[in-house]
C-alpha cells in the first residue's frame, strides 16, 4: 500500500511539473481522439439522418445491427485495420500502419456504431408534431431534417460524448495498429499498459489521472454547452 501511495505522490509531482514525456503522451492521445470523434461526427450525423428520414426494406434490421455493434471489441477493429493496412493487405502500399493516421481511422470505425445508433435514437425521440408542422409549412427535406436535428441537439451531443469517451479510453486497437512507439504513436492507454507491466507505477498513475481529468473536462464542457 505504501508503494502505491508513493506512486500517487510521484504522479502528482510529474503532473504539476509538466513532465515533458507525460504532456507529450497526453497531448497526442487527446489529438487522436478528438480528431477521430470530429471526423466520425461529420460522417455519422448526416448518415443517421438519412437512415431515420427514409423508409427502405431492412431498415429495422440495419438499426438492430448498428446497436449490436455498440459493444464491438476494440481488438476486432484493430485486427481488421491491421489486416487492411499491413503489407499483404489491400492498402499496404500506403505505409500508414503504425502511424497516428491509422489510429485515427481505427477509432473512427470503433465509435461509428455508437454515433450512428444514438443519433438515430435521438432523432426518433423528437415529437412527431414538430416534423408534421415543418412539412405543413412547406419545408424541404433538408429543412425538415435541420429542424429535427436542432430539437434533438442535446441527445446528439450526448452521443458525441459517448463516442469520445469510447475513443480516448480504448487500448487494444491503439496497441495493434499504432505499435506503442515512443514519441510517435504512444498514447495514454498504451503507455499505462506498458509502464504498469514494467512496474513503473508513478508514470502509470500520473497518466491514469490525466486520462480521467481529460475525460472529465471534455464532458464538463459539453455538458455546459447542453445546459445553455
């Protein structure tokens, strides 16, 4: 117990002193997760709107599949991306494996079902009277979608929060496609895994505190936006 407490004290010192290695890892982790979340939002919100506002055969099955993929294991996504970008894979010539770029892509794939499914649920929860009123006033399809999205913005923002939390906390995917390369692809979760296996509790605890702090701050900011 004393060793853990000493590790915690040392971790606080590393954070307060803005240790370069700790700050570098934390900054890279935040950059990759924010980028993947933003790109996923740009793709998933319009796609979720298309799925919600259009009727087509198999729509219910498609939504069920999307919701099932909420719990998609990170290592399965990591394996898929690894095979895709490995030298023997179809995109091996891009030489993107073990780079931050492919980590962003992997996290996008990981959080896409969450953003899609929760955005569809958010749109479904909007009062149908709002949709009918917009149509009766002569709104175009795009305008109707914009009105409904505006009404569902708080629930959509909650979906974004969930997606970001999933992205920044995953570890299996980052290890498989990023390689945990020091100074290049090492992020908070992979660094915690490595340093704990080496017995370096101070750095592990420091990074764990920063990971929780980052998640807390992002959620706080987004929740403040929701309240306003």
